[in-house]
């Protein structure tokens, strides 16, 4: 058993309180490898932003959970070396069982998500409550979820979102004791969040997706005022990356994300955590494709992963400064 406190990590309690008061959201960036982690930490130190490092099931399979935990421990030291001891949370993204959440708590994660959103309501409550009871004994914070995001793998349109039902949230919080709640108001995972036929074209001919359901968010905030809300699936899918990827041999079709101004608006509300993964994937892929096309004889991974890391850092800085408002909060 390792406590996250020994590793220099923090849970989300204090950070969410400050985010709520300050009207900003803390970035939750997924990482799977060293370059992503370096970019996240460097960007957040340079912009003086707190950060949540997220480990998904896919990341655990790809990189190994133990290794990722040591990397997060290293991130704390790396931030200090770069000159600022920013608050860093190590968070399990989309935990799907009690056993997985327990194993993360036991090995030094400071926050876990138990995602029972696909289960019938009562089963989601029971599973979430079980995780909260264990995690809270170790002062680890817990994120639960109500409502289901449409996923790219489902190949479904926005009509298939199961939006969060505001009438359930108070009961869910009371029965489970979660510290934050992920909700479904129209965001979705991956780079293809909307079909073109769901979008309209603005004056510049750019596809504009249907707006997020801020009316549902407002209803939820009325039911649970001051309670930290989480938005998953919040990549904006910058079109310059999509164009670069396609220009250099990629085949990304109809990749459309959440407009930044909607995320800015959400960050000013009770939304205290915004999850971003796909945008980082796009930034890295765009830069690597560009280098492969420009320098076909290059075979030193540092020569393409290094510039990809720089590109990622700039993307994350842009998020903290211009989208989430978390810059200059440390
Ligand atoms: O919510 C999903 C995240 O983007 C992680 O995805 O399981 O492919 O790492 P992944
Ligand atoms: P994106 O696919 O929009 O980056 O969402 C990531 C996410 O929600 C991770 O939990
Ligand atoms: Zn997610």
C-alpha cells in the first residue's frame, strides 16, 4: 500500500473548491507515454496551472499501471525542477470495477473515477458507493457519472446521447457520497463527435456543431449548487491538425469537436474538470506526419517525438490560458 501523499500528489478536493470560486476548470489530460507527460507538466508549470493526469484502461494496457504511477511520481519532481510545485492529481479515468479502483487507490492514485453510467441506476449507485467507501478511507476522491456520452465507437448521432437527468443527481450524490459528477450534455469521446449533417455552416463555411445542452447543466446546478461537475469528451479537434494529418497521408474524415467558446462558458460554471485526450493525439500525429513527409530518411525517434512534444506543449498551454482559465492559479 502506497499513499499518494508520500508521492507528493494531491486529491481533487482543494483544487475543485478553488476552481469553483475562481470560475475556471482544471485540465484533465490523458497520458500514455513520457513525451505526453513531459509536455503536460512543462505546459502547466509554464502557465502556472494545476493539473490532473489521467490514466485510462487503454493506457494501463499500453504502458503498465505501475510504470505510469512512477511516471506521475516523477512528474511531481520534474515540475519542481522546472521551477514550480504545481498541484498534480493522478486520476484513474473510466474505472469500471471496484477491484480496479481499489488497486489504483492502493498503489498511489489520488483520485479515481468509477464509471457506472452504463448500468441501471440502482447498480450504478451501489457500485459507486462501494468505491467511495473504500477510497475515502484513504482520502482519495471519487468521480461518478450519470448519463451516457455517445461514443465514436458506437457510430451514433447526438440523438443517442443519454443526457443526464437533473432529477437524479441529488439522490445520486446523497446515496453515493461522490466528490464530483461527470455529466452528459452533448460532448462525446474521440475525434468524430458529430456527423456533418448534424452541423450547420457559418459565414466562413466552417461546420458548426449543435450546441451543448447548457439548459441541462443549469438544471443540474440548481439541484446541486456549488458541487463540482466534470465534462468528458471535451476535445475541440483543431482543424489545422486534421488538415495537416490529411495533407501528409492521413485519412481523418468529418472530425469535428466541441467549440472552444462552449468550453470557456462551461469552465466559468460549476464545471471544475474538463477532460481532453483526442486533441493531444491529433497534435502529435500531425507533427509526426509532417516530419516523416519532410525528412523521409529520418529514423531517430527523438527527431520526431521531440518536435511532437513541443507541439503538444503549445496545445496544452493554449488550453490552460485560453480555454479553461486555469493558468496563473498557482
Ligand atoms: O475516455 C477515453 C480516453 O480518451 C482514453 O481512451 O482508453 O483509448 O486510452 P483510451
Ligand atoms: P476527448 O476524446 O474529447 O479528448 O475526451 C477525453 C475524455 O473524456 C477522457 O476521459
Ligand atoms: Zn471520458
